[in-house]
C-alpha cells in the first residue's frame, strides 16, 4: 500500500467516526452539526496555489482537501479554506519544537521587542490556519519550514491572550500532530464528550522547560515558581 492509499484508508476511518456521531446532540456547538463539507478543491487549483507560493502542501492535508472537502463547518468554527487573506505561507515558519514562542518564558524586554513596530513580525509566516476556537485561539498547520521535524505539524496559536505558539503533541506517542492526527483527535475527543461538555486543543500542548531566569514574565507575575 503506497502513501496515498494509506492516507485514503485513514481518512475513510475518520469520516466513518464522524458519521457515527451524526445523531449526537451537543449543547455547545460552534457551527452546524453534523459537519457539512464544501466540495473538494481540484488538483489543478492546489498545484497553482503551490506554484504561486513556492511551497508544497503537507500530503495528508492535501489529500483531504482534494478528496473530501475544501473546508467545513467543523472542527469548532470550521475547517478554513486553502486561500486565506493575509496568509504569508511563502515565508518560512520561524519556530521549531525546540524553539517555541511562549510568553510566560519571555522577559519584559523580549515581549516589548516582539511587539515593537520596528521589529519584523514573523510569527504568522509559513502557516495556514486550520480552524479557530474563538477569542484568538487557533489551530495552525506549518506548510513552510526549513526544519523537517516542523514541516507539516499542527500548532496551537494564541497571541490574543498572550499565550504563544506551541506544537500539539500526542500524549501517548509524544510525537507532534500532523493534519490527520489533529482531525482524528478532534473526532475521538468529541465522541468522548457528554452532550454538555466541550474541550480545547490547548489540552494537547506540552509546556516547554522553564528557563533558569528570574526575570521571565511567568515568574514576575507569580504564575511560575
């Protein structure tokens, strides 16, 4: 079985799990339930996008949007389409699993520099937003990275609440999520909920090791010992 066939088998499994939830009712649902998917995007359009941006989309994501749906009403507020306003996918993502952005581990000076108008803003580079949970809490897919361990992984992105950008991690395998991992985690986690429960992808992140620096913001605010 080749790689595309493996993706197809996994996608079919995920879609059958979603179908099994069709008759569930949830008191908390951001968009239309059960999920509604827009028609797949054509291979021609995807290839044109890749050529225009000078990138190659991660193959599992590419397979899903060209065979199942270009976007949809879930997860959360919906799987977003490939073409996104203000996207900077042509520029490389600046972080790696060993070099993340976590505001509580930054000094006040580092935060000031990050938000300084004279400092180039690179945190959005190389990303496609997969979905938002609302209030600035997003799932993003790295589609352009010079680091092979970072390319194709899914990260939790929350600058609105001064949190940061951290990779989503499978707690069993300790490996970072890729697109189909992310999507299957959502459906499995949704299946585990009672009708009145909800979850956040923030539960999949693994906090980075705290630096030995008394001046980081987390210590100054008393949130980190």
